[in-house]
């Protein structure tokens, strides 16, 4: 996020691959409020029908304040797209935090559920994000970026943990994860009714996952062993 003078207003996120699981890239403060107002309007009435004046009114601020943080409407659009990416990456982070060590099957089932929720609601309808991306004509470019950043997150953190306790049976791990994520998106578009069990099997076979449960090692079960005591 870049705020302040004309030279330091918001610009689309540019960064190298990789990120910490504890890292958040959400816009906060007034800029975040303006972005969320724009996101809500884009999803309700479309991007073309939304003006900067509309965004200011929705956020409860003046147009001058919108232009203080965002040089123009395109900068607001870029901020919303960045926020959509953050939605997807944070869904991976939340899923990772809920995993139980050694329960590959349970983790995979939760991963598939997370994947579905990211793109579809409980009734199977596409999230409003999809209509915004399609109106802007950036669906393909967004998919590439979203897959890259989510796979960066998985490969830099979750794969490393898996490899410490399992034999990795595939080469080109990063590339295979990209293939799998892209493939899942396409498969669900082709067959929206496909079951979670079928999607799990596809991922298991594509990545040659070891589905046997593991017992947690001592350092995970007892991360802070009690201090030794001396008896008189």
C-alpha cells in the first residue's frame, strides 16, 4: 500500500514470489474502507455503472479523500483485484491453521471444501467476484495470478512440512501444484456436480500423496516440555 502524495498513492501489488503464513496484505484504514465500498458496489451493480462519486458516498467520505488515496477509478479497481487475491491466499492460510498433523485425508477433505467455498456459495452459485472479473475481462489473468500466489504459499510452507515426514513421489512439485489447482478450477466448471470425494481422489493421484495417518512426533505433541524438578 502506498499512500500520501501523487507519487505515493495506491499502486497494484508488485512483489517477488513467496510469503509468510503470518503475513497479511489487506488494505487497512481509510484506504481499506474505500476499497471495500468499491468492492461492494462493483459486486452489486457492476464496475461500469459505479463512479468515484458512488464509491465516496458508499464509504461515507468525500471524493477528494478517495482521490487522496487512489489516483483514479482504475487504481480503485486494482485495489479490489488485490483484495480478491488476498481472499484466496488467506483461505489457504486459514485451512493450514486448521490442519491436524498426520491427518492427510482430513486435511485434503478440508482443502477441497475450502476450494469450493472460495469460488461458490452454499447453493453452488458463483461468488460475485467472478462476475466482476468477467466484466473487466481479466478472468484469465486473475486466475494465473491467484494460482501463482496460492501455490507460492503452499509450496513455501505446507509442502516443506509434508516433505519432512513423507517421501515426495513427484518431480516438479511447484509445477504440479499449479497444474492441480488450475485443473480443479476447470474440472468444477465442466462438472459442477462432481463430488468432494472425486476431487480428493484426483488430487491424491495427481500428487501421489501418502494418505496413511501419522502420529505426531514428540516435538509437536510436547512443544514445551516441563522443566525438570529436583527432589530434596
